C-alpha cells in the first residue's frame, strides 16, 4: 500500500472517528503505537495508545526509537517500534464480526539493530499473515518506500479474541511500529451469499465465507486523487490514485470530484461501501471512438502467485443518463469477466453507485493481474467508451489458512519487471497492427518465433483451477442409491453416449444443483478395481478449464461409476455436420480449437503426470453452455514416464480409425505427437465440416487427412471447406490455419509441432481473423455502424 503523506504536525481537536457525518462508526477501534511509552496523537488527530502497559507488553520484548525520520513518515506511529527476540502475542478483546487489521512497519535505523537481518512471521487467529517476512526487502522494491502498511480482513468469532502473534525466524528478531484494528459492516467483503462471485475463466461461482481472510493488495480511487484514511467512510481505508497502475501510453481521460453531483447510495450499495470521492471521480477512454476501438484501457498489478484474488470494481455513472449510451466489455487476466456492461442499466440511474465482484485464480507461474476495458461494438452504443470509478483487489487465504508470500528477491528490480511487461502490453494493444501489416505469406518459422515472443511477454493466461467448493484432489463418493435416482434406474432414455467402456447417462444427483454425466463402466470391462482407483486418483487431480472435470465416483455392489460435469452443448461434431444445429461461426470454431488444444497441452505438459490422450476426435471434444471446449474421455489414457518427454510408450493399438497416427500404426509407438496428428484431423474436420472417414465418398476422398493434404498440395483446399464459411475466413487466417493442420499431419512424429506450439499458432490465426475484421470496419469509416459487419465477419 503506497501513500505519501507530507508531514503536518497539526493536532486536530476532534477525532474523525467520532464525527457525526461519518457514514459508519466502527464498534471496535484500536490504535496501538508500539514501543511508545505514552499515549500520542497523530497528525490527523487520531489517538494512538501506548502498548507499554500490562495489557500488551511482555518481558520478551523491548522498545526503541528510530534514529532517522524519513520525510515520508509521520512521528506517530512510525518512529517508535517494539522488538521481539521470541514469540510474542498481542491479544485484542473484540466484538464478533469481520475486522480490518493494519500493521505498520518502518524498517529503518534503530540503535544497535540491523534491520536488514530481521525476518519474522505474523499470525492472527490461526491465519498466517506473513512468513519469514522482511519489511526491509519489501520496502526496497516496487517502488521503494520508507514504510509499509499491510491491511488484512479477519473475522472474529463469538467469544473470541484477536490474537496477533509475532514469531522471529531462527536467530532473528521481529518488530512492529503500529497496529490498527477497526470493525466493519458484516457483509462488506466476506460472508457474501452463495453464487454472487464469478470465478473468472470458469462457469463456477465462488463462495466467500466469513472464514476467508483477505490481504488487501490494492485499493484505488480510479481517475481521482488519493483519499486519506480519515476521509474514508469510517473504516480508515486509504484509496490511492490509479495512474501508477495504468498500462501503456493510452491512459484515457479522468474526471474528478464533480462536487455538485450527489451520490445516491442504495441498499445494495450502502453509504459506507466507498466514500463519495471514489464514486465522483472516474477514468474513461476518451472522446475519440476510433482510438477507443483500437485500444484497451488497462491496469496492471503485480500480485503474488498461487492465490485466488477478489477483484471489486466500483462504478457510478455521473455523466450519462440513459441505457445503451456507454457499453463496454470487462476483461480480467485476458478473460471476459463481463460482456456489454452498461452502468446505467445495472444501477438503474445516474449517480447511483454499484460494485461488481469477481474471483480470479493467479497460477504459480503468474505474478500479474490485468484489468482491461474495451467498448462493446455489438450493442451499438451511442458512444464507444468505457468507464471505471474504483477498484479493490484482495488476496484470499489458501487452503492452509496462509496469505504469506515469499519476500521479493533483492536482485529482481521491480522497475525492470514493469518495463518488461509494458513492452508486452504494447504488443498486445498493437496486435491489430501486427496482423494487418504482415504480408501474405508468413513462414511457419516466423509464426513460431512471433508466437513465442508474444506468449512470453504478455499472454497472461490463467491456468485456472476449476475448483468448486471441493479441494483440488477431493472427489465425492456417491451411493448406488444416488446414482439410481439420478439415472431413473439407468433409464435408456437418459443415455447420451455409448462406448466400449459402457454407457453414459445424464441426470440430477440429489443435493447437486447442476446436471451431471454418469459414466457406468461395463461389468465386462477388463478394468479392475485397482485400475479404477488409479483412474479416479489421476482424474481427480486433473482440473483445468479445458478438461471435463470428474466430480465423483461410485464403487459399490460391483458398480464402477464415474460422475462428470454434464456438457450442455454436446460434442463438437454435433455442431459441425449431420445435425440440425446452427453452423458455428468461424471465430467460434477457432476459439473451440484453441480451447481443445489447450486441454491437450495441459495433459501433455505433465501438470499432474504426462498424459497422452490416445483418442482425440471431435466426439471427445465437448462444449459447455458458453461454448468453452472441454476435452473428455481419458478412459484410454496411459500415463507417460514423468521425466522423459517424447520417449515412446509401446502399447496395444487403440484409438479411432481415421484419426490414427500412421507412425503409431506402423511402429506401435505412442508419443504426444500421436495426439497432435489426431488433432490435425480435428482441425480439417472443423474447416471442412465432414467426418474423418466418409465411406460414401470416392476412394481417395474417404479419409479426410489424406484428402485434405492432397488438396493443400494442389492448392484446391478452398474447394473443400465448409460452404457455410465461404467468404467468411480472412485469407491470412486461413493460410495459417491450414499450415497448422498440415504440420500436425506430418508423416513423421518428430516433425509435428508440440501441442504448445499448436495453441500459439491457433491464437495467432485468431488474431489475424480479428485484425482483418477490425481493418475492414475501420476502412469502411464509421466504426460504430460497421461494428456489426465486423462481428459477422469474424
Ligand atoms: C492511554 O489511553 C488509554 C485509553 O484512553 C488509557 O487506558 C491508558 O491508561 C493510557 N495510557 C497511558 C500510558 O497514558
Ligand atoms: C510473555 O513472554 C513469556 C516469555 O518471556 C511467554 O511465555 C508468554 O507467553 C508471553 N506472554 C504473552 C502475552 O505474549
Ligand atoms: C485456532 O485453532 C485451534 C485448533 O484448531 C482452535 O482450538 C482455536 O479456537 C483457534 N483459534 C482461533 C482464534 O480461531
Ligand atoms: C528467510 O528468508 C531469507 C531471505 O529470503 C532466507 O535467507 C532464510 O533462509 C529464510 N529463513 C527461513 C526460516 O525460511
Ligand atoms: C460466520 O458465518 C457462519 C455461517 O454463516 C455464522 O454462523 C457465523 O455466525 C458467522 N460468524 C460471524 C462472526 O459473523
Ligand atoms: C448451446 O448453448 C446455448 C447457450 O447456452 C444454448 O442457447 C443452445 O440451445 C445450446 N445448444 C444446444 C444444441 O444445446
Ligand atoms: C489437382 O489439380 C488437378 C489439375 O487442376 C486436378 O485435375 C486434380 O483433380 C486435383 N487433385 C486434387 C486432389 O485436388
């Protein structure tokens, strides 16, 4: 948390906490000036109590006063500190409910102490807040500042105290300058009702119970100025200006403190939610629709990896009056969080504040969180613009009850990191340009290098863990009775799939809100009990947005049953040919291919164990209600050796005719590249909308793979693509797409790309398609009117 205070040694006569105009008056409000020997008042008029009395002090601690006062710190609470050589606990008797706990640190010079050698942990009510924490290292980075304020939200139960424990690392010492405890309204952040928080990049909702502890990462008054703690709505939160986090040169325009406006708080957004200053100021994209259409108004935040984050966006339309005047899309970490957001439509009027919460998973490999806004062309709004008033980001405790992250390493200069990602973002916002200027033939090498370059720099994809309320490896056990109820005693009318392994039914299991797919393994199936357990164990660890998740199993009375998420929109094949469904648009098909490719990439990457699917085909790619592709049926999967990549596994021939890797067929050697081959067939199937094998056709046309390659060779591929797609695929996009499919079908496995490369190249071809659409819209002049045309095209 960064806030700069110019020191004004002014003692105000009234404490703001008791000013009657403050919207919220905390029931508990404790300010502790650690290490001080007498009660003191800070420059803003708040009274800080000395901790040097029997309630708090302990002989294992000692106090000291800093020998240097940095211009950015105030005397109270920063100049005095309490030091601990052993474990030490402050106990705060409090009313039940959620509390802010703020810890103030000033890592500077104290006589006889080397602050750089201070490492310690802090815990509060069984939550680990900080672990082997170095206030010195944290203060020296991102950007350097003299002091640190850490803010947490912790719910105190009935008849509980708040215990804050400082524990020095071995041969070290702990210290603290100030502690603040403030109560807050019960449902302000945690304890929210089920279903209210969307988990980004999934169809699931996230429950934020009062047992969740939060660590405030950022709190911004977007488009406005810093709002100091004493000007908050009563909880002493600090709201910072957002300019430091705006990504790229295009920062939009800001409007602040339109003082004549009145903010009409509601029951849904009570007066304490955020101070008026937040709702009165905002940042929008600017007046030029052409410019707005070509960029994303973007904020970039550095965060700790391996945590869920709560992202709260605050809106209040102060300017416009009507619905459909300003409509925009919201992206969080490159995933659509909200499509066609219209603040007036949601808030039901001008000057009425609202906020929306999302939860996003930041994977181990990521340490950035992006929020981006872009005009929504489809709804043909009056102005091509987007707006944001406020933003809060909180880290949520992990399953160990910990919020702690490693210290920044002294050698990683955060400024460097930021510059790096700024370049990446420039590329991203400039992707239209890249797409449009690349001349007709792009060699596969150039594509590859571009893809890698782009991926490395900016593709901040959430490797989202598709968790419901179960821990990742937890898998529910269902009784046979549950299964019989769900399938109406294995009613044939509920069968949605048949295979060598047995039948698949759809149904509702008592106590589960969503529909499930129930795979009943054939009793004749050679799969034994041990293999069944092995499969459950493996499948329950595989949680990824582009894989069908295993929810549970039943293993009673000789039944071996697996329960999966039910995919409303069926198989990819159902939407390509021999059906009555509306044909999928080209862009949709590309997105589905990218999703399926990511699912396979996840299996191959060995996130859990290296897995070769062995039966990639369009009937094993399922679609959920938002058309997200989910790879299914790992029934034929065999785990590969964990460490050796591309080492063939000798195995019996399995798989489906028409998708079979010829090399696998010849040598009975199975590698990841066998899946790549089958995926190449899928790509041509998607392009041509015909089966992999069609015996009703002429001999040389029966097998799609061979036929398509011949057509590519002959430059007649255009003649066999799905007639519905004629004139709808941008030439450059088609070129790249065909090139990818062709490379997947290479006769020799090692010559085929890896799934990771396939994902990158498909993403690139999607960008080319989008760029062509955008270019056409722009050339046609009126961006808004042609937006629809563009969307139809892509
Ligand atoms: C500081 O203030 C508190 C509460 O106002 C009081 O209980 C305490 O005795 C005071 N301590 C000192 C050292 O004056
Ligand atoms: C005070 O310190 C002693 C050791 O010196 C320790 O046993 C005790 O638990 C501490 N009390 C508190 C309240 O931290
Ligand atoms: C901490 O955990 C212990 C053991 O689970 C429990 O007895 C205790 O009540 C917890 N304390 C708080 C403050 O939650
Ligand atoms: C604490 O962190 C420091 C520096 O990051 C490291 O050298 C030390 O080994 C760590 N100690 C523990 C107990 O993890
Ligand atoms: C936390 O939530 C539980 C379940 O909703 C409720 O019973 C409990 O009273 C809440 N605790 C507090 C301190 O609000
Ligand atoms: C696919 O999903 C969409 C959106 O949920 C739905 O409207 C449509 O009916 C579904 N199609 C099929 C074939 O289930
Ligand atoms: C290749 O082109 C020749 C000449 O245009 C044509 O006769 C032949 O049918 C084509 N073959 C394929 C597989 O398209």
